[in-house]
C-alpha cells in the first residue's frame, strides 16, 4: 500500500511553475517508481491540452504523442502513475470532472495531485481492485525537506512559459440551448444566440461552476 509520495526537487519546481505561470487550470502526468510503501515521483511532464478557468482536458493526440516519444526514447509507460493538475486560484477539492479523469487514466492504480496558486497541494490514491478503493489523502513530501523552497532558475521559468504557450490552448465554456451541459469551444461565431461554435471539444456533465456561481475547479 502506498503511504506517501516523495517528489524530486526538480519535479516540485516544475509543477509549482506550471501552476504559477498559467492563468487558467493546467495539468499533466508524472513518472516514478514504487519503493516499498513510498512512491518516488521523479519527473512531471506537460501534455497538450485545452483549458478553461474551471477545467483542463488532455488531448488524445497529446497523450498519444507523449507515450510514443516515451517508448521511442526507451522509457517505460508503466512508470506513468501520476496525474497532476491545478485549480488555479480556487480551493482544492475533487470535482466530478476530476473523478472522471481519474477513472479514464487509471488502469491499476493512479496517484492524483491537485494544487493551486497559493502553493497548496493534495494527493490521493485510487486502486482499481478488486475491490476498488480510494485513499485520500496520501502524504506528499519533498525528497529533501529544504529543497522545494529554492528559487526557480530564470532559464527554467522561461522554458516553462514557452512550453505553456505551445501546449496549453484556452477554450471557453459555452452553454448550448436545450442541452444539459456545456461544451468546450474556441469561438462563438453567431450573434442570434444559436451559439454555433467555430470548433468544440468534449461534451461535459453539467458544469459545477454554473451552480450558483460557485468557484469550483475541474
């Protein structure tokens, strides 16, 4: 049973910078190894994605490209056991969209990390089973207690900002008349309230952010 996650200092710095440098939500994957009851998170990666203030969707093409490049480079896909994402400026909790992403990504066990711009992070473990179980929370620890607080290298910050610009595309959440949920779309192209979209992505369950203006994350 995994009791804690120890995070390599470079992985901490990268995750913190991804969250800090992106105005919206943002997410990616993590690679590591299990040593006894401790999972060593050694590397985090950013995947091509579409985001809003309340949600992030990793694209199928981005996931496929990452896994192809990993295998081509001699990496082991079995080490991909972490999904991380931010709720930007919002509080930390597991939304319905988070639960669905965990279900889709999990094939035996998955560690999920969620953070925000206040520097808060939570972690949970989901086991496929049988029986299926969720362990929440799981302890998060830097590999060395003092290393996480080291300032980020300006060159690393610049590289992170460039990577975000290339891989993170902002979409709007648009309500479709007569529909019970929301679409991710890039642009409303009509003015007669038919809400035709220039392009759209996955149809979502009723968006939690629409309920009384709550500031929930996805």
